[in-house]
């Protein structure tokens, strides 16, 4: 079984903590509402520049990193 997209989960949790709707988050981040929805749903094919634009709202960015061993077998 595939693990939920960690970036999608992070964005959704942080957006909710900030008490923002998807629409409000989209407006504040300069992203489209459709993109925010797809991001939070874990769509696998998204533009990384836009993903980083969303992450930057919380002082984060996606960078290359090793996949933890427990995730290696699930791909």
C-alpha cells in the first residue's frame, strides 16, 4: 500500500493550522485553487516550482533527499 504523499499532508495540516480555506491559501500564495486542491489530494505530477511556492508559505522547500528505508519497498 502506498504511503500518503508527505508534502500533501504537510500542506493540508499547516493550512488548517493557519485557519485558511483552500481558496484563501490559493489567493495568499499566488497559486490557483485547482492546483492547491490537486496538491492536497497528493497528485503525483505537479510542477515543483509551484509546490515550492506553496511550501514557502510555511518557510519550507522541497529538496533532494534520501527515501527512508521503510518507503523503498513501496515504490
